[in-house]
């Protein structure tokens, strides 16, 4: 049972990480190759992509620890 939960968490988190990572790389590439984007706007765009990416990674790590520690199974007792 834990393997299904672990696989689900990794797959869902992984797809979102890949999506935001691809957007981050696209915006970085476009920001570097085109000189039309002002630097402050470019920095804000990158920060808006990095914040959710970091949050998703932290949430995924936390969820994996919960699954491995059996916290969800422990809470079913009550």
C-alpha cells in the first residue's frame, strides 16, 4: 500500500517539477537571448517561477517522509 502512495506522490510532484522547471528554463533562455526584457522584470519573472518550484520540492520531501514514517496509517487509528 505504501508503494502506491509513494509512487503517486513522486509522479504527481515530479510532473509539476518538470513543468515549472521547463517554464523556468524557457524564461531564462528567452531572457538571456532577447534584450527587450528589462532586468528587474526578468528577475521578478524568475522569482515567480522559483518560489512554487521550491515549495513543491519541499512539500514532496515532506510527503515522502510522512509515507515512510507511517503517519497516515497511524492517524487512521483515531
